[in-house]
C-alpha cells in the first residue's frame, strides 16, 4: 500500500525526498531518496552512521535510522521536484535519546500529560554577506542606524521576496520582513504554531534562507556575532501555553496588569531560575557570548540581554511581555538548535509550574542605561561557564534526560577545548614580546 509520502509525491510532482535530522551542533543531515524508494524509507527509515555526525556515538555502533514524519513534509519552493521531511532517529529499534527532535518531543509529551500544549513563534535574524564570507553583500549598507531602512531592504528585494513568497506558498502565514539593526541584517516573521511545527519550520527556514541566498550569489549566516562592531543575530522565541485542545491560552488573564495568569508567572519563574544552564542550549557556541556580553555597537545598542531580568514591553531585558498571554524570550541567538531551544524553555518553565515558583520582581528600567543601579544576576560570560551551569543544574538536566545531557555536554566541552587550544592573531599581537 502506498504511504503518505508517496501520495504527497504523486500529488505534487516530487521526484526526491530529503530525509532530514538535526544533530547536537545544529547541523542538518539528510539522505536524498528517490520517490520510488520512499515507501520503504517511511516504514523503516533512512540509514546513517551516527558516529559520522555530531552525536556522541562509536564507529562500532549499529546503523541509525531516520524515520520520516509525514506531517512535517515540505516541498522546496525553489526546487519543487524535491521535498524535505524531518526524521526521528532510531537505533536497534529504540529512539536515539540524545537526538534533538526526540528531546523536544519528550518535553511536549510530558506537558501534554499535564494538560498543557505549547505554542511558539520565532524571530530568526540573519546577515546576507558576500559569497566568500569576508564582508557584507551590499557595499551601500553603511548607515549607523540601518534598522527598517527602506532602500537597503529593497536593494535585497529579489532575495527577501523569494523567501517570503516561499513561506506564503508553504502556508506559514508570513506577515512582515525588515532590515534589522545591523548593516546587512534581516528578519522575517511568520505565524506561531504548535512547538514541534515551529521547530521543524525553523530548521527548514535556515536551510531555505541559505539555499536561496546562494542562488543569488550571496551567503546567509545566522552566526550570533559575525561582525564585532554590529548588532548580532538573535532568535527571539515567543511562547504561550494552551489547554490540551489548543483552544484556550492558559497564560492569559485579563485581570492582571500585564494580562498574565498565575501559570504564566510560574513558567516565567522557572525559565529565569534556570537561565544560566539554559544558555548552553540557547547560546551554544563560543561566538554566542560575544553577542550577549558585547559592548555598545555602531547602532548604539546590542539588543541582546546580559542579565537574568524581565519587564513589560521593554527590549533591554532577557524576557519581555509584548502582549497579554505570551512571553518573548530574548536570550537565544541564531546558532540555537531549533529543537533544543524550545525543549529547554519548556523544561525550565514546567519546573516552575510544578514547583509553583514565584517570579522575581519586574524591573521597569532601561537595563542598558541603568542596569548598574540594580543587583541582577548576570548571564554566563563564556560558553564553558554555561556548559558547567547546565551540568550543575540537576533539575533541568533531569527533565531533559541523562543520555542527552551527557552527550551534549561532551560535545560542547570538546568545542570549548578546541577553541582554547587555538592561537589567535590577538594573542600574537599582544603577547609575542612577553
């Protein structure tokens, strides 16, 4: 009997499927499978050698299979004979517990068991740079305050409109595109949805933006801080918790000053309490900490947090409340794994709900200008600090799972060790004459 994916292929003229998974460093891996073979792949999965990816495995481990989830299938608008489908990893018939999509699915299942359904939206910022990666793609984009620059966004109309048209064709409901705060930086927004749907779309969005940029002779990067003097690439995550049917927003309370329920404040308290460990997931690279702990940029503000604080509609904090019934978590950056970012926020928030935690005092101040006047817990300064905080946070790691925690910490520690062993030009310039 034909499977769901072969039906999709027949209906849409698809010749090949990319059976995809995202590894622990956020790298997307795929097998390109002809439609004639997709029925078998839908049943048994596409085979991979796990050791060859950024997962903690051995060359002696058996084959790892990515079983495609038909509900996630997306036809490539820029190459419509190909479709992309997210896969769930199995080895020896059991889920690969360290796989990011499984980590998120486990958190969602745990929330569902308590009658909760998380809905999310993301704001994924990126830079359009030259094909060789050495500078911006638009030599005229030089204004020190380039945000919303009409001429600059229109000079990149061909790229931006093609990406937006693609999202429209996919039914994502994109609703705005803009030039962001850094030269060469853009942001594109689409409608929120169930967390797993948003995570799959976020993963595909990064692939799509890079692919379309390449077709136009450019390179797109989501690197957190690609240019030292410019604002970095954030990935703000908007979160609300709904009832199991997805009909009632459990974060909303019209009687509250900010429109937030007791459940929402407990969720917020959980995220703030576990922020240091969460940073290892939301800010997962060495470069990430050059964004959240950056000096003032050319535009006058970094637009990224460095303290564990929250406020109403105020972008200088780690968390803001832009509207009743939802939070904008501003910590994550462009390198964040689409699945692990959401899994981390949900795990921390659910701890807050389970413990009926009280949110700390709201700080209605400009943290950039007046943050020095208050005592506020600071975010980690370096990747290794975040990884150590993550390992020490037994409640957070317990919720996310031991197999994942050990694998992720091992990979990130190795990444830090590799960086630490690298001699930089700065070291030679400043210490060669010691």
